[in-house]
C-alpha cells in the first residue's frame, strides 16, 4: 500500500457511492437526499472552480458565481428566449461562461491577492445588477423558468429527458465526473505543475521562463468553464435561472466549501460542499442561527487544519504510511 | 559588437523617485570569463541584475544579450533566450519536491501549455531533473519538499533550477551569503566548475572569494562603474581602495 493507492481507493469509494446513491441513500435517509446529493455535486463544481484558482494557482476569487450565473442564464435564455434544444443550450451556457472568464480574466489576472479578490467581486456585482435589471431578458427578480427540452428524442413518442429523475441524476453525475476527470488530467500535466509554481513563487516561475500571466489566465478560463458547467447543470436541475445565484455571497460560500474541503486537493471541494450543505439542510430547520456553527467550524478548520479536511486526510495517510515504511517515499499530495 | 561580448550594458539608468540607483552604467561581460561585480551596499549591483533580467524596467539605456536588444523584454522571454539568475534571498518552489523544482525548470524549455500530457511522461525533463539531483548531491532529498532542505542545499537547488533552464549566462546574486565556511568552500568549488561550461556573473561581498574565483572584476559605486579589471589590477587600484576596499584595511 502506498499513499497513492490509498487515495485512489478513496476516489473509487466516492465514485461507487455516487453511482449507487439512488439505491444506498433511501436505505438510510429520506429519498429526497438523492436530489440533494446531486445538487451538492453541482455546487461542488463551483467550489472546485475556486479551488483550481486558490489551491493551485494561488488566486483567491470571490467572484466565481459570475461564471456559474453565466452558465445558468445561458441555458435558461437559450431555451426560453432563443428556443434552443438541450445540447445547444448546454453548450451556449458553457460558451458564455468561458468567454466571460476570458474577458474578465484578461484584466483580473494582472492583479494578485486582495486586488485580485476585489476585482472579481466587482465583476460579479456588475453582472449581478445587470441580470437583476435586464428584466426582458433575464426575468429580473422573478428569474427565468423554462420547460425542459429532451436530451434525445426518437421520433414522436420516445424521448430521453431530465424530467426522469434517474436520467437527471446520472446526467449530473456524468457531467460532474467529466469535469473532475478533466481537472485531474490537467493538474497532472506540465501545465498543472506550472500552476503550482505560480502559486509557490511567481517571481521564480517567471525567472525560469514561464509566462506567469498566461498561466494565470489559462487557469482562470478553465475555472470559468468549470463554474459554467456547474451553472448550466443547476439551471437544468431547477428548470430556471435567477440572479440570486450570482450574488457574491454565493461566491463566498464556494470559497468556504473549498477551504474547508481542502484547497489544493482535487476532491477536497466535494468533501467541503457535501459537509456544509448537509449541515445547512439539517440545522437550518432546527436553529435559524445555524451559520454560527458554520463559522465555528470554519475557524476550527482554518486554525487546526489549514490545508482543510482534504489536507488533513493526505497528512494522515502519509503519516501512517511513513510509520509502516522507511519514510522516504514520494508525496503526491499536491497533485 | 564583438562576438565575445555576451552581455552589453549601455548607459543604464534607474531612478526610484529622486534617487538614481543606477546612474549611467556601462559595462560588458566577456564570454569565457567569470565576472564578479563588487561594491558597497546600495552601489546598485542587485538593481543592475534586476534591470538585466527584466524584473525592473530601466529609466534609460539599453541591455544587449548575445547581440540582441533585451531592454524592456518580459522576464520569461529573457529567460528563454538563455539568461538565468539566482536571487539574493534564496528563491525556490518551497511546496514542491526537489525533483519537481528541477523538472519544471527543465520543462520550461519544452513548453508547459500541454494540458493533456502527463507530466511524468516528459522524458527529457525527467532526465535533466534526475541528472541535476545527482550532480548537486540532492538525490537523497529528491522527493522531499524544498522547504525541508537546509539553507545550503536550498542555495544549491536554486543554482540547479537555473542550470535546468540550460542558460548561456548565469547571474549569481551573493551565492554564498549566509553560508558557513564548509558550505562556502563547497559552493565556490561548484561555481568554479560551472564556469568551465557556462558564463557566470557573480555579485559577492566576500572579497576573498571574489579574488579567488573571478577573471574580471567590475567595481560599482553609487550607481556607476568605478573600475574594471583583473583581480590583481583591482586590488592595486588606488581609487577602489579608498572607495571600497579601504574599509577592509584594518581587518
């Protein structure tokens, strides 16, 4: 057993659970948790988008909800206003968010640290208010709902559509899984290592000939793409789009999920998101000030496990392994 | 331009507000010689390195590397032309392993915008990284995070990172600063060996080391070149003695 193998086993376990959740969850809890779980998976992508920037390139964005919103409105406007089918609307949403990331990133990644954080908030606020006030297109306060077009249709009678809960669940799992697989591949590539050099020491990165600006921009666009997929999926999930989900507190929540889950680990965001959304679902009914609990958890994690739960896990696995072996093994924690 | 001049610095000025950190520097580095830059604190040595490597834009003047004007070029492009440097405050990728540090520097020559290729499949970069680990005596730490290394090993790693980019000219900013006697001796030996295959410019405060390793010495004072010559010429130069070396007379 190497730490690497243990982590791979962990990933297989999460994947198996996810694939079998429609059968496993109803045994223990109410059936609507299957729905909540698929929603968590979608939100985890938003956290993953934050994580890609913060955990790997060292840019803390408080504006990822902007790209989530673009994906969401792309789908809703595509279907309700333009009359697109399922796949074109999906593509339109992702294209919109990725393009938005390219344009805003062009300006934003010139800055770092708090300046970067502030400009991402500013961008997301600009488009939040635009979405809110552009009623004919976005529905403003009321949001924009649509009727679900089929994914595939064969002739007049048969069609596969997300209106079937099983189809919807597995469609979401497939798309979310594809995004994580994509990020996994990129992070293990030369580009992924270049991301980490920029986070670690951008001056040194430039001095060895890496174009820090282009690397940051690329990461920003990939993060925008991932958040866009999440937003598009969320529009399909709820059959509507609303500016509420573009507000910066949504971005902030994603930052918290990413940090709790473990910035700099691929699946940390899934852990953080499921944990905190479960808390919200369970506690918000019982106690309206449940956010105090969330706050305490954040403080405890940040102080005692600065690398989040994912980092805690990696540390544990490495330590257990170090004890059982000679302790001179590669650490794969960062990738 | 003479073909032996690998680096030419022409009338470089750098002003920070009203302060002229560099006040018309003219100098050149000859290929095949180890050049040392000495001078008191604030003479402008590191500022000059920063201008050469593109970290700071000069207020006036030109820098030519291998006959090509590199003034105002971005840092990463200058690196790609074959100019590497270490920093006065040791600068490596702390959270990455020693091997990854060397690997990414080597890979920078082949390009990193390869999102769908596995990093571990880059055979050339792998080879360079392993070879440098061996050469620097860091193989036993290859899979440790750079942050865990001793100070001397971090300095070595930083030189290794610079070498992994296969530079034609290497600028070393106080490479032995903060080292003990044993580490100093080791590093000086390494620098002397390196100078056989690449051109090196070194900023150093330790005059003994400078006179020991260098073929050519440039003395800077108050943002200007005060004198230039072989170590022997410099040690007997009256102007230099009063301006700089004189401080060491009582030592």
